[in-house]
C-alpha cells in the first residue's frame, strides 16, 4: 500500500518497491504513488490492474538499480522546520506592515 509512513520508510532505505495504493475512500495514496512513480522512485500499479502477470513482470526486472532518492528528496525536514517557520512568520509580518502603511 502507499501509506505515508510506509512510503517514507521505503524511500529512506532506497528500496525498490511496487506500490499498490488504496484508492478509496480517499485518493491520498493514489496521488502519492502516481507522483513518486512519475519521479521514477517507485513502481506503481492501480489495484484494479493488479494481476499475477503484473507482479511477475515487476519482479523479473533488475531490482538492484539504486534509486538515488536522497539526491532528489530531502529527509531533513525536522532540522529545517525552525528556519522555515521563522521565514514564514517574517513574510507574514512584512505583508502586515506593508498593508498598514
């Protein structure tokens, strides 16, 4: 499945994965899987299209190909958060001051 925690863990370990996202009641997993598939970071199969043949074809590929995820996705959000919040607060304050003038 394509849940946030599962996908983040797969990406952080740079593992090859075929994501078969849940598509209802929400499309969150489908959107995430489609985007990461377009980036070439995961394989993706819509659950309605999943067949033994699809699995066989996917597992027959060379899965040793490193994904170089860390060159394309940053995993340091917690460290960057204080700087991002400070920048957003400063931007909001600048906007407030310019309206007040």
